[in-house]
């Protein structure tokens, strides 16, 4: 073509496309024009109805142009089923089985949309048109999640009395179809390992020459649908097959707890390149472990989830805590620096498990990718910050996670995200005959295909995001969404009660997720307890996530910037640790097979008689309140188990270490009664008319350090300054909140108040000693007892600390103390004092006004073990 002849027209057309295209496909931010507006009820309803309209545009066109075929082809205004002429076209044939797949896949979406008439008509059409006696070879996994799951969910609503979607004429026809389909899929499990073949012919069964390779998600993500089918029909074959396949995958995990991506169904060997992550090929295996536990209460699946999550968070999560990499399953080393769009489901699963804070971080990455491309590219390279595969087939995972996060946080930021998604989907995918996938996000080249998950998941989750009054949001039953967005549940009659043996061994059968803690911006470092509760956009993670993707800040982003802020690379705490225990802190060889004399088995857990040489794995609890022991040597410690410590050697040093120990730690008092009160500051004169401050007069428990000044009265004649009978003033230097830097002034005979974090306990005490302080009170970030520790070498280098004491206060007590300090500072003529409280000295004294006891001392029977400052909540000390 002779372009020169047409260049003026081409230039104008291109210029117009760039201007309009940039608005249509890459708006700076859907909420930019909405700064200062709020999400009123009317605005949510309007967004919900736009979503409903988009859904019916897709469904009505499917029924008009494609039904009874499997999928709509919206550009050609037609429909398609299997590719009969090219059986190797697995992109189509894995999904399309000539069984009206889209209609079955959307049955329970009518329930979410509150369309009873549409639901009834869809059920009738399925009963009239669908048969599985077809000569097609779909994928077992796709057929299970889209078709079997859709039939089961439709049956549950059509058959359940007492709710709007009960159909009086219905006689179990959907369940009969599901049972027939399940029996046609069963031959796929006829392998020595129990891992199913990836594909099967629905009429003829296994076909000669079928591939032996399958993926972890395809083989191990069948338990929800197959077990539900068994519970509803009484035919146990399906649940047994799916459970065997699930544990067939899990029992082949690597030594570090990771499962691979692809596996040989005949030999059970992982196939090259033996990598793993949270994306394509693995994703729903983790999802089904947690969701089947939620649905059935079978705690073995919770065990898998907890172990798998700990391994992913330790090895796949990048060091900054945001990206989740593809890693080698055997050593955890990074294999590829790419992420795929399927992994966007992970934040939603994290919310379901209770780890909301980590979910927020990862979701921000996908949100910035969406902002950059007005869709989510299939593959993105995190090193080069470019998409390497620009398709977007209208996948639901990002919208699914957005809905979960909104339900957990109720932060309107996620409604803004949903509105942006709705705008982009409407602008980019809506065509005359339906909704098309995007073949290239850069040019908006469309694909002549509307995958069924657009209607069964993507728009379902988007509708739920805006529909505050949807009955599902007030349903506290054990229902779950499958990986295809189908609603499944079991009633009490269909659940298997735990055996008496398991009841005795496992006392915890129900978990509750912690509540979301919003971000608080503190404007006055001195008054730590004062601050403003902020939304997601005000969190520091927002700027860092945008930086990782390379996005330019929008005006909305800049509105939340602080002129005093800075951005630094986050350093998240490791999710799990492994130690080889030793009472004296030295390096010892691992005992590869500890005898029962070292580690004994109890009905409710384990007992350790000798800690030396035992490899121990500790894992961070999802509620953020500490850690649990998960492994002791070759023993797995499960939820509900308790680890009892019966080794007294952990409390004292021997040999050369005893020479540098400042005191015999066996005689130290681990818990102290502290008396906090207010006193008139002698450096100020009493001013007439000055408002009196609120009086502080409380007792609480503090936890003494195992180094520094010994605060046990019986150990020495000359007590350290911290034990001064009349009390010492408590002070907090505003510019040194953590006590990790040298103090600006000298504070003789003061007790400094600092926060945990920033540096070690020992460093904090050294800085206080060098400022002549009597000691420090460390305010913990947890409400569990911790006795600060330091290793022998560090103590030897630190020098004399015999007159400098360190005591830790739990978080709640610390907050009250900080408030009292701030109040006293505002008043100016009072100060907060602290004294060690001695019960025997006040028993016969006329105290006048006895202090209030704030909190109770931890009972000896509930003492727990600490490793490197980490409280192990499932331990109990017997010594």
C-alpha cells in the first residue's frame, strides 16, 4: 500500500486514537474525578446495576447466538464447541465438551443476582438439553470445576427448601447429571499413584496414548466437587479418589515443604523443571486445602494448608514481602522472575486464612499492573518491569481478591478499584454480541471468545463487591466459593463427625480469623497513642508497590503524600525459622533420630526432656500474636497440640559461660510487679487554677531481662538503682523512640521508655547505660510475656551492665503508660514514676489509696518458651 498518499488522514486518525485511546484504555485512575466524593448507598447501587447490565449483555447474547453450544464467540456473533477438526487444540478442547458449558457454569450466578425466574429457566434448559454421552475429550480439572461444580451448586439451591430459589417441581435432575458426569471421570484415576490423567473421553473412557503428565492443580484440586458429590449421593468413590489424589500430591512434597508444578501420574515423579509458586499449575491446590477444611472441618486439610503456606511464605515470597517468585521446589532458590495473572487469587486466599496485612501488599502489586495496562496481562517480568504476554481473557482472580479484601477491611479504596475494573471491562470488552477477551492489551485487539468464567466468576465477584445487602454477606455458614466461583456447602447431616481418637488428640477444631487492624498515622511521635485511622491509600505500602511496577503517581496518590515522609525498602520478618536447639546456645550436631527419652509423645502433643540437637521449626501465627512450633525432629506438631518443655538446663549456663554470666539465671525472678503513679515535679511551682491531671495509680506485671541488673531482692545486698524504694521518674525521649541511638542528654537515675524494634534489647540497654539511666522499659508489640535475652559474646563485649536493668511491658500496658506520660507532659507540673512493688512491705502499711491491679501475672502453669525473642505460644514450661 502507498502510505504516502494517505499520510494526512492516517496522522489525524492515529492522533485521534491516541487521545481517545489513552482515555478509554489507560485512564490515570478511575477515582481521579471522584476526589472528595464518598461511596454513598446510591453510588454502590448504581455500580451494582451497571455490573448487572454488563452480565446480562454477555448471557443474553450467549443464549441468542451460541446456546446450546459451549461458548459464545462475540465478534462473529456465533457459538463454538469442541474443535472437531483439530483434536490437538487443547486450548479449546480442554474446556469445551459439547455440553452447554456456559449455561451450566452460570447457574448459581442467578442466585447472586437474585434472579429466581432466570435461575428456574436455566435449570430447565440444562435438564432438557445437556447430556454427557458425548465423544469428546475435555480436561478432567476444567470439567470438574466448571461443569460438575455448576451442577452441584445449582442442585443445592434448587433442592433446598426455605429459600427463594427452591423449585417445587425439581426432582434432583441436576444431581443425577452430576453423578453421571462423575462416573465418566472416575476412570481417569486408574493409575498406580491415584493421580488422575489430565484428560478423558466422556464416552469411551481412557484413550490409548494419553499423556502421563499433569499439573498439581489439575490432579490435586478436585476434593471440593468430588467430595460434595459423594456426600450428596452416598457414592463414596468420588471423595476417596479425590482425597487419594490430593495427598498423592502432598506426600510427594520436597524436604522443604514445596510441591512442584507438573508430575507424572504413573510414576509420581516430578517432571522438569521442578519449579513451584502460587500461579498457574499449582494455585488451586492450596485453595482447596483451606476451603475443604472450612467446608468439612476435616483438620488434616488444615494441616496441609498451614504447612504449605509456611513454605510458600518462606521461599516463594520475595525478600521485600511483595512479589511471590517461581522457585526451585527442592532448595527454594528463585527460578524465574515472572508472575502470571492466575496468581492474583492469592490475596483473596490470604484474607480467608486471616493474613490480611500480607494480602494488602500483594493486591497492591496487581492493582498497579491493572492501572498500567487497563487489564491484567497474562505474564509480567518483575526484573524488567514489562509484560511479556499481553493477553487478558477476562480472568476473575484480581476482582475476586478485591472483593475479599473489601469484605475484610470495608475500605472504600477497594470500591474505587472495582469501579476502575468495571469501567475498563465495559470499555474494552463489550461488543455488540457479547463480551470479548482481549488478545493484546496494548492495542485492544480483541479475541473472538467469551470464556465462561467471565459470567461465572469475574462479574459475579464484581457484583458482590457493590451489593452490600447480598444475603451471602450475612451467611455465617460453612459455604465456600470453588475455584470457579461456585457456591458449595454441607449441612450437618452431610459432615463426618471426628472420631473419638481425633477428638482426644486434637482439641482445636475451629479457627477464627483476627480482625483487620487499619493503618494509623501518628502525627506526634511523643504521643504515640494519638493518631488518625487511615485508609489503604495512606499506607506506605502503596508507594512502594507502585514503585515496583514503575507507575507514575496519580493526583489521588499525591493527595496522600506527606512532606516529611520517605520511602524505604521494607524488610519483612521471616515467616518461619529453623533451629537446632542447644541449652547453652552453642552449635551442636543435629540429632537425626531423637529417642523417646528426648522427645516423648503425649495424648495432646509432645514433651521434650532434652532439647540438645533437636531440629525445631517455628512458624508465625496468622493472627500475628507470636509463633508456634510446627516440627520437632521428624515429628509434625499440629494445631491443638502442646509442646511441653521439661529440660531445666535451658535456664543456666555451664563451664566457661558461667564465668561471664552476671548472675545465676536460675535465681532470677522472671516477672516483676511494677507500680506506676504520678508525682508532683519538684522543679515546678504549683500554679493556681491549673487543671489537675488524671491520677495514675496502677500495678502491672513486667518481664525482667535475663541480662543486665538483677532485680531479684534475695540475690544481692546492694540493690541496683532500678529497685529504688521510693520510685524513679519515667521518661521518653521523643527523638529516640526505639532507644537505638545515643540520647541527646544524660538521664541519671531515670528509667527510659522505648519501643521494641529497630535494634536488639542489648543495644537499647547500652544506650540507656551510657546516658546514666537506671534502666529501660521496653514496650512490646505483642501482648505475650517475653524475657529479653542476649548471647554471651555480646554481653562480654558490652561491658558492665550490673547497674542497668531492662524490663519488658506488654503492648496494652505500654499504651496506657505512653498515654500517661503524654498527659503528664501536657500538664507540666507532674511526672510519671515507677517503683518495684513489694507485696510484703505494703501488707501492714496504711497505704490510703491502694493501686489498681492492671492485668494478672502469667501463671506458672502457662509459662511459654522463647527462641531468639519469639514467643512460642503452643509451648508450656514444666521446669
